[in-house]
C-alpha cells in the first residue's frame, strides 16, 4: 500500500480517537459489564452498562471509517483490522452483548479480546504517525480543487499476468476517454498520481467537472447494482449446492436485463445534462461509447472492482452545505455511494462490452 496514504489514514484515525475518546468509552463498557457480573441484582449496574454502550455506539457511528472510499478502506482490509473500527466494531459489540444475555462473563471475555486488539492497533497507528513524522514522510493530500479518480483492481481479475493488466489499463482508458469527452467536449489527458498494491490501485488526476460527472454516474450505477446483491448471494448458494448452470440461467438473465434497463435510464440522464462537443451526431456516438463504458464498469463491479473519486477541499470550506461549491457538493454526495464492497461468489453480470456490428444490406 502507499505509505503516504497509510500515513494520512493513521493520522486521521488517531486524531479522531482522541476527539471521540474511543478507548475510555470502550473501557467503560467492559468495566460496567464486570460490575454486572459481580452484582447481577443491582439494577444500577445494568443502567450504567446500557448508558456506556449507547455512548460507545454513538461515537463509533461518527467514525470516518464508515465513509471511507475504496482505496482508503482497502488499507484497513490489508492490515486485517477493518473489523475493529466504526460500524463494524459497533456491530460486533452489539452481537456479542445480544447473544450473551445470560452469560455476561463470556461477553466480557470476548469484548476484552477485541478491546486489546483495538488498543494495540491504536498504539501502532500513534507510533506510525510519530515515526513517519520523524522521517519527514508526508501525507496523501490533494491541493484545493485538485481531483483524482481511483480504480481498485482485484488481483485475481488479471491473474497476476502483466499482459492482462496492460489490456485492462486500455479498457480503463477507453472508459475515462468517453466520460471526459461527453462532459467537457474533448478527450482529456489523465496523469497517474499513485500506484499501489496488494490489489493494484490506480489513481489518475482529472478536472473537477469530470470527477463530479464520473462520481455521480458510477454512484447511480452502484446504487442499482446493490439491489442485485441478494440475487448474487442466492446464485452463489445454489451453485454451492450443486444446481446445474442451465438451471441458474434465469437468475443471470434477470440480472443482466435489470442492469441494462438501469443503464438506459442513466444514459437518458446523461444525455439531458451533458452536450459533448455540441455536434448531434458525435454526441450520439459518445452516448453509445458511454453505454459500453457503463457495461464495462458494471461487469467489473460485479467482479470485485471498486471506484473512488476525491477532491481537495479548501481549508476555509464553510460547514453550511447550502453555501458550499456545487462541484464539491456533487462529488461529496456521489462519493457516499462509492463505498468499498468486498463481494463473494461468481459474477451474475455479462453485459456486452462492444457495440453490436451493423449488419450489411444484401444487394
């Protein structure tokens, strides 16, 4: 992973932990639970436990981890600590308390184990930030109004083959070129900002208009795709139980039909909002290219790709969203849909990635 990105994430988490006081709130829960174990008949201890749980859940609900973009969340996944922050930690705590109502000692043992891991990792992040500061290593930060688009490619997608990765980079270029020409009227140059592993993350710099349009469009696509997640899960379970491929065809046909219709609705929105270079014929060509691009994106989301868009926020940004710059608002709003998705099971989409060739007229 990129060290500057990790440094930024570690710094933000450490500062947030200080502000929201996670460590002490978590300790209060464990201590209150111990009092319940020692004096189960004392209603005051139950009340205190409930209060401290509410305080911890409330703090974790505000965690920046809950809204991390794919590339940043991937850092926690690679470190195998995505389960001890934000809503994931809150859900774990709630589950432990819920299934150990009559065995509070077991609940305390499990919570103490998680707390020890959380506390150790926070110490590690604190030391990391301090050490990198001593080494004068900076943060992955964007200048004011500087934008980037990130694509996280699962390693198994290109099977660790360099030629396959090269071919995929051409596909990504095709996608970005279509969006840039539709939104700005001309193809823009995309400069690589960062490359990182374990799953390759490619981030390219772009202008605000393209960043906003891309984030919004992919956000619409992901919102529609999320409605297929239960179908994807069902398809996976049926395959595991040995159901033949031909019996699953109806599921796959429905999934593809649903996404094709969703993409057509998105194309209509884009047609109304963006004019391309102003030439009607060229705009139709561009919309066809964007349609194929959206097919490619949908297929890749289904295969584990993640997309993100970032913008450098001015230091003097106002808190009132009504007074914020419209481009910034658009990117911030759309980026909420571009959250990290770690999917399981085989793909359910196989949308066409090439335009249908026109049949020749017979003479």
